[in-house]
């Protein structure tokens, strides 16, 4: 609803509409929820409206324009339309990306990094609209997550970017594009504990990370999924499994770190003897690899 409000505002009054549309919608949603007694602090639409409105306001301030009020009168709106730098036609309005060959994650990331100001806001509106219109469009979800990661940097906007990332990971996994899901997780790895993933997504995400050779990220994800499912025995097994994969891949330091994690988190684990035995093997490998020739 909110990206559509931004797009509608853009079509009606030009660039200022990117601010007026979401602000007006946010005010209306807030008023209705207060009236119905159902307003919640977790309302994503309200946060998304604030983010889009603030991003547009900041861009206008940077370009020396005055932000239009969401409660502007019809006369003011008419004046705003008249003052728009150029008429906006349907051909120039933000719209959902067309179908066709999908870009790689690296291409999407590079494209987002090149966007600035109004172009960044327009891209966000287009990608979010495509995501809303087609919930299975993993690439649109990934683009939204990448733009949110870059634009919604303030703590106030954390929920916006984290929800975007969680949606993108889910869309990628559900459409069989596990490598894309792993790439999005990699972008948000510093905030991984705040991601809101469904229980059934943790395991496939961990497997995807394992396939990409991201051992520590895979171990964390697989362990977290088991813990969320209240299966602590499986949580221990996942750490030991990834430690073994790291050992096979010639990464004794990572293997040792994961084995140490098992003993630290689960001192009474039934796998303690097995873990210590493997630790001795990895310590010998490490000592041999670091010994002077």
C-alpha cells in the first residue's frame, strides 16, 4: 500500500509526491487504528511510510526544495503540481520491473550501490511494488533488501531493513534460489540475530551457506534453527557437523573454533569425548601447517 501511495503521489505531483503519498497514507492508517483501538508499535506499514517519507524529505532538503505538507489544501496541491520541474507521465512514473532475464546478485548489488537520491527512492518504490504484486519475485525482494540496507541506516529504520531481508531470504528459499538467500544473509550477517525467519527456513538457509563455503555463518544458522525449534541435541549435532566439514575442507582453525563452541555451550554434552578427540586431530594439523619448513 505505501509504495503504491508513493508511486501515486509521484504520478500526481511529481517528486514531492514521494513524500506526500506515504505521509498521507501513514496519517490515515494511524487515524484508523487509533479509532479502532488496534494501533501497534510493530506496524510495518507505518514504519515503511516514515522511512520513505523521511528519505524523500532528506533528498528534497539536499536539493534545496521545501518539503510539502501531507495536509496541504487543494490549492496548495495545485500549486505544487504547477511548480513541478517537469510533468510526470505514466511512462516516467515508477513501475514494477518487467519480466525477463534476472540479474545476478552481484549485478543487483552493483546497481544499487550506484543509485543516489531520487533514483534510490524510485528504485525502492519500483522493487517494493513488484514484490507486493508478485510475492514470489525473489529478485524484487532481494533488490528491496539491498536498497533498504543502504538507505535505511538509522536505528529507527532497523525494522524496515530487517523485515526486507527476512522477506527476501524467504522468497529466495521458497523459489529454489538458495544461493541468493545465502547472499542476502551475507549482507545482513551483522544483524543476523534480529532476522525474523520462519522455523522451516533456518535449515535450508544453513545448507545454502554451507554450499557457499561460509562455514561459520552456516554453523550459526543451523544451530540457531535447532535452538528455535527447542531441539538442543540437534543444535549440538549441527555444530559438530559443520566443524567436520571445515576439517575436510582444510580449515582446522574454523573446525577448532566450532568444537570449542560445542564444549563451551554444552559442557555436559554426550559428544564431549568425540569432540575432544577431533580437536586433537585438528590441533596436530594446525601445528604441522604452521611449523617452519
